[in-house]
C-alpha cells in the first residue's frame, strides 16, 4: 500500500510521538511572525492558518492584533483540532478540514507554518495555495546541510519523530516558491532548537557557542554548514505586485 503523509496525521501515530502538537513552541514562532508583520506593515483583517496544529499561533497573534475580524485555522488531524478547539474565543475558529478542499472565502493573509516539509506533493500544494490569497507567511525548516549529508541519520530522525518528508536548503526554498507562483518580499533565518535551549553539558555548551559564533561571522555559511535553522518568509502572489 502506498504511503501518504496524510496517514501520519489522520491516524494516531504523530499524536503519540508529539502529544502537545509542538504547542510549547508556538509562542516563539508567533513572536517571529509578529516581527515580520510589523516590519513590513502588513495590513489584514482576515487570517487563515493552514495546518494550524493545536492552535497556539492564532491565539497568540489574535492577542497582538485584535483588530482582525476573522481568524480561522484548518488541520486534517482530529487530534490537533481537539486541542485547538480549547483555544477558540471571539473570532478564532478551528476546522477539522483540508483548507484547499474547503469552500472558504479568501483571507487577506495565509499562514503556512512548518507545513510544506510534511506534504507529499508540495509543488502541487503550493500552486493550489497561491490562488487562495495574495499574501502569505511561511516557516520552512532548512534540514539540508553539510552536517546532515555527513550524518544522514539526522534526517531520518526528523522523518521518524516529526514526519519531515522533504529536506530543503535556502536556495531550494527560494526556487520552490518562485516556481509555484510566489514572490518573496522579506525573510529571515530563525534559530535551531539547540540554539534556544539551555546547554545540558559541556558538549552542548561548546556546540551552541560554536554555532552562535559561526552564525555571527557568516549567516549563510553557518546555515549551510550546520543546518537546523529555518526561514520565516513573507511572500505575495506574483500578480499582486
């Protein structure tokens, strides 16, 4: 039987491995999204998050931008939506549905945070998504690096624990978005988990500060060398310019 990425999320396997649905990191991610919104003075009144998980990002952003009249989150996982439903308030709503198949009005902006790497046919997904709005914010991990190529078990670990099916470099993300109808307006790197956690020993301490020093000297080289970073991206549909 052919494997589909949907099976991982519509079944119970992902929930067993990630019972909080990474809700503990949503405040950090939402803060970075807010930084991108404020920097680019993005105007919006309606928001959709595709692959909303447990809903923490929308809840946080609503508290920052209460002027927006509609906040809708969609996810194909019933487990995720059960967690998200606990966060519904005011204009925040969550739906157990595939957004691309839903008869929903086009929002001012779509959030797609740590989703693309989980999609079987991500080119088709992105091509369909770009017809749904004029503005988008993506967060896409950069798992492909010199370190991961030398230690391929790291990519296998990402596949087994959090369901990453595809691995990207910065250039691959840029090509992918261009090919599927997007124009990148602004972006920045976001830090790896190891850089956010408190070191647990001398080895992790040295690794963290070596990464930090390398990133300070040359961001692109450090990302290509060590991996584990992500890109936070503000993009528009090409014909919106």
